[in-house]
C-alpha cells in the first residue's frame, strides 16, 4: 500500500476509514452471521480498496438486543463473531496490510445482562450496586408512573419498572440500562477497558452517543426545565474525555466521537487538543443533494473545526442511515430519523449517479472520510420483509418506523455462490434481496465502470495526490450554487454539477477522474463530479 502523505502519527487527519458491521460483512463459518474469520478472509479486498483503517461496530459479548450496542462484557468477543485471540490476530494482520483498527465503545449504557446490572437487580433498592445506574422510585400514588417525562431515543418511555417497584433509566432500549457516570467505578472501568484494547494494538476508539453520557443527578423533567439540558452536552463530559485523552496519548491512539449538536461552538469544545481528535459530521451526512445546502454544510463544518485545529470528517452513510443510493434517488434527499417511513419511492439509476458524484465530492474535501461497508458496491437500502425485521426501532415505534435493518443487509461477494457469496450455508440473519448477486464484488472488480472500480481508483489517487492531504479548500464558484467548484492546493480542482444542464469546466491540463463520462463537448453532465489537474 502506498504511504500516506502525512507523518505516521497524523494518519487520522486525512484517513479513509471503512466501517465494518461485522454481523453483515462476511460469514467465515457458514452459520448465517458475519464474523471475524470472514473479515480476516477479506483483508486482501480491503487492502486493494485502499482504506487506511477499519472501524468495527461492537464485537463484544452481547445479547444483540440492539445489534451489539448492548454490551455485556468488553473483554470478551461475542461467540457469534469469534474469540479474543481471533480479534488480536485480525488487528495484527490488518496492521501488516497497512490498515489500522478502530473499535467502538458505548459509554452511555451496558446490556441488562451485564454483571453489574444483574447484581443491581438482585441487591434491591438503596444498595451500592444500584448506584452504578439510575434507579429511582416512580411517581403517582403507588409509584406507578415513570420518574420523569423524558423520551427514549428509540421512542416511548425510557424507564422500566423492576419487580421491587423501582424504575431504571434507559435512553435507548429497555435492555440497555444507562450508567451513572458520577460514580467513580464507572469511570475507572471504562478507562481500564480503553487500556485493554490499546494494549492489543487498536489505533483508535469511536465513542457512541458521546454527548449523552452525563446526566443531571436530579433527573428533572424536560418540560419547563431551566438551564443546561439534563442529559445532552453537559459540561462534566469534558473532564471525562480529558482523562480518556491522556490514556490514548500513551498509546498514540485516537478518538472519534458520535456528537450530534446543532451549536457549532459547543460541538467544537469536544475537539479541543486535550479531548477528542475528531467527531462525526452529521450535518453533511443528513444534507440533501442540493448545491447551496452542501456548500453551506461544508463551509460551516470547516469553520467550526478551524478554531481547535481539528480535521473535519465526511460521511455519506453508516449502519443507522438510509443508504446513499436510495436516499439520493428520492424526491427528498435529506435524512432525518423522524422522517423514515415505509414505501418511499426511489429512482435507483438517479440515486446511483448522484452517489458516484457524492463519493468524489467527499473524497476531495479536507479531512478524513468514512465509508460504510457496501457503499463502495453502490448497494441500495434493502426492503426487509416485516417478519424478518430485528431492529428495536421498528418495534418501539409499533411498526411505524422501518428501522435500520435495510442498511445492514449482508454484503454480496460472489455472484454465482449461494447467498451471493456472503459465506453462509444457511439463510443469513437478514435476507439478501433477490437481485443482490448482480451487485456482487467479484463482478464489479472486473467492470471498469462499476462503483467498486470508481472507489478503488479514487482512493488510489487520493493516496498519491499531496493536495488531498495538505491543500486547503478554496472555492472557485462564487457566482452560482448549483455547480460546486473548489481547489485543493494549487494544482487540483473538483467540480460537482448539481444543475439541470451540463456545466462548462474551468481551464485545466488534464482530467484525473470522473464519476460519469463528460459529454461530447467536454462539459460536465448533471449529477456528475470530476477531479481536474490545473
């Protein structure tokens, strides 16, 4: 693999990071569930793709009530995925292939099967064991009402009553009790977990729901509550992440936070030099395919990162978000969880064309880029049969929201093999759509016009072009918003045409890469992007 243009310790500033949802990546033992054996078998594919790091969603011991984000033990790999020894082999083998590993931690909550929570249930009200969580008596004459008026992130009441009458808080699913981060044992345990994985060679940690961890100890009602939010973006979070940063610095590790905040100044606080290295950019991810909105998102993202010297991150999709091909083929191309619904029509040809252009746009922007597995294959959102849906979002919405399983369908690797080469000898945990074989990686690898070939070439050029690692972004399209034109450094220009008609290209010495061919007059067609040498 070609070397980075940055110093080794700054690799994360312009890295391309590939998100692996292990359960759906590749099945190595044929039982219907993706596993670490499957990932190890596909390391040559990932190396050829040209990514710098892999981010793994949780692979720990879990009842899988929420796709592994209900962790029962951070020091044990879930048997469905493999063993700790195999995880260590994967980390080492990936590093030998030039690929670093980033793991996921979920500090807001644990599984209800975690030893701490089971001990808390057994110990009863008023016990030290319950102080690790948020147990409270209910309201009402007999304590039959929840302790406050909060709403779960998955919809519904975020409180569950136990047999002894107390209630416990879970901002997510019932099976995910929230931890009490005011308790020193909670902080110590997570710091020990970080050391455990850094010692095993991981290069970084992604922090799930990073802005929700700390709670107002009074757990007040939201309605009419003055002052800071009782559980979002509380100031005490920063002390937690400063202590984490000290541990990461011992191992030259990095953090990326899942931070959803509308206030750019508050967002930037998490990226100060002694806290997190990077944070996900949800503004760009949820932005519609609209030139003015995209430019505004890019400008605001770069502006909010500039004061703290942190690199921006760019992502089009992840394991929670409607796949890019489907979203960009809809009339409303933005994303919001509240807007997810069944039966929204999408034009796959239009969505694919836009997704190809968006790939070149995101890979040309300054900072790091995250690619969710299957995006490089141009996979659309799968239409999962109702009786196969497993996502708690669907069930907690009483079937109104389709949930996230449509972007978590197993990957197609080989067109002529059972289950499109996912590796299973039995039906995979989620069904593959009937036409998935036509999108298989082995077919795309030999097709120069495929989405996979486009990603491979874009990542190859990104590694070799210094401007895409160090050059600042300079807009060249001041007169119109439907054609984005920007320079990186002095010799590279990216043009993205979101207008209804073909666009004239600026003066250039060569065409480096395009998402779709130029027209016969050398103009850039609608919904097309190009990298130019100038």
